C-alpha cells in the first residue's frame, strides 16, 4: 500500500481566509481523491483528481470553493476558499491502490477549525 | 444507487468479548466491500476487503468479515475484544469499474470496557 502524508496536520483559520492542503504519495498513482469528514459524520467525497486533467467534483461541491491541483503523479493540493465555520472538518486525501480492485488508501487527514 | 447501512452508531463490549459490527449494503452489481478503522485523531486504515473469491475474509488485528450475498451483508467480527480495538469503524462499498466511487456508512464507534 502507498504511504501518504498531508500538510498541515491541523490548522485554525479565520473566516474569509483560504487554506491549501497538500497531499504527497510515495509512489506514482493515477487517481487521487479528496474527502471531507464533518464532526461526528462519515466521509463524503469532494472530488477525484487525475493528473493532467481537471478534477471531477461530486454533487454539492464546486471548483470555486474547493480548487484542486494535480501537477504530477505523486502530489495534489486542495484549497478551501473563503472559509466559514461550516468548513470545520477533517479533510483526507486518498489514492487508489491499483489492480482494479478499487481499494483506497488514506492519508492521516488535516483537521481544520474555522473561527 | 449504492448505499451502506451500519446498524448501531455506538457499540460497547467488554474486553475479551465478541465484537460484532453490522453492515448492510445495496448495489446493483457485484460489489467490492471494505472495512476501515479510524483511531482517535488519525486517518483511515484499511482493515480488510472483499473483492472476489472466498467470502470469509481475514484482516489485520484479528478481524474478519463474511460477505453474504443473500443477506447483502458484510458484518465485521473479532472473537475477543482488546482495549486497543476502541475506535470508529466504517464500512464502505464500491462497484467494479466505478473509478473510485467509494460509498461509506455512517460509522460505528466501538468502546471496550475493562
């Protein structure tokens, strides 16, 4: 399985500001995913990021609010823009493990608190 | 559309007792099924998965799960709970070829009493 790191691990931000979260993988992967886990809730997929193409967003998530970059096969960023307290969540990136079995491996998450 | 239902948002067992966490799914095609564990302040760790073949799958830390197509279930069990098993457990389903459309249940928080 891939080893995934995220930066920052946690942050406290003021409303109206933006935060960029980085996700680094120790091997080249085709598909990377970004999830949100709101307090006490399950995981919700924000978008799928493939290298060399625009991210595909799930219903309820838009590029202006959550712009994503995928410059190469080992790295991606998610920006949470114009933050409000409702954006306080854990943001996790994951990668598809390959082999056609749809297994995803997750990073440790970024814990965001918006005041 | 796929969905996952985890019965019981909170399960409490005594140390050494059987752990049973329930998961039912719906899928229009043969699914891939997963259990993930999330320890406090950590990310998700894959416990085990079912893709094809043997319906009883063994995972890490002594956990296992059985895929029962007739019951559309994938319950997670462990014969003897340990204090270190206290965590939140998520069941998830995806469809073959879905390119990452992983649907999670709401999670079950497991508490282990000494």
